[in-house]
C-alpha cells in the first residue's frame, strides 16, 4: 500500500476516535442533568407523599376536635335533661342530644376513613423513600462511572493528540492539506473505503477505471462525488485473520 495512503487511513482513524471521545465528553453534562432530574423527581415524590400524609393528619385532628366539641355539648344536654320540668323542654333536649349523637357518628366515620387513608399514605411515603434511596444509590454509582469514563476519555484524547502530532509530521504537506480540507467539508471524514465499485460513505458508483486504480492502493484517489480519499480492503484469505478495516465515519 502507498505509504502516504496508509498514513492517511491511520490519521482518519485517530480523528474519528477523537471525534467520538469528544462527543461523549460533550454529552456528559446532559447525562448529568438527566440523573439530577430523576433524583429530583424521586425527592418530589417523597415530599408529595409526606404532604398528603400531613394533610390527612391535620384533617383528622380537626375532626377529633369537632367530636370533642360535640361530646361536650352532649354532656351538657344530658345534664340539662335531668333538670327539665316540662315534656316540651325534655323533647327539645332529646332532639339536641340526638343531633349531637348523629354529628358525632358522622364525624367518627370520617375519622375512620382518614385513619384508613393514613395507612395507605404511610405506605406510600415508605415506598417513595425506598425508591428515592434506590435512585440515590444508582445516581451515585452513575456519577462514579461517569467520572472514570471522563478520565479515560480525556486520557484517550491526549494520547490521540500525541499520536496525531507524530503522524502528521510524516505526511506529505500537500496531501495533509487536502485531507484537512475534505475533513472540514465532510463532517470530519476525509478517507473512505471503496467496495464493490462504490464509495461506502456517499454511496455513489465509481467509474470502472477509477475503481481499478483504487484496487491497487498505490495512488491517492479521491471520490468524484464527495472528494474523500479512497482505499480498498482486499478480501481476507483463509490463512489471513487480520485485515484493514474502514475508518469510523
């Protein structure tokens, strides 16, 4: 293979790897925001469940106060009933007693409903707290993984930059300029494999004589359509396990 072509293929691989690593680094703040959002949602769920339970308890206390008020009135009516002197007064007191008893029963039924609801709300609080704990644990693990991944990506970028610097010094300056120009215009991909008479990136069919030249891998040939530098990967023979692969697009 032409030595300059071989270097350009390696250069493309390095640039593609650097692009992928940089993209992952760029995406990390969004990943962190997503983790923060999940954790915040779990915290909000706990807060909402506790607020419902507190409201239930407040309503129950108000009902209990109302029951105590009616019970106080009921006691007074019963004392008054012992001192009445006419049937008319007695029936009036009995009516008040019946009203107070009915009110107490109605409110006690509501208290029972609040107690049953409180059991459900207490279970909801417990469940949301468990979910929050699980989400916190998962978030902590994800942050640790991200920190390690970030360190690895930054180290990879530094390594690639060093390898790239050494490599570009060995490439013909004119070819390097062509590579850089095509790379800027074609989303960072300046080198592509030609396979079956087609450029595998732009998918345009190559002229037969052009493809025949590419098959030899001894010249720098650009795609007439996308201007990418083309190379050919020979089919692996049964005795050959390693072959040149297409650079990342």
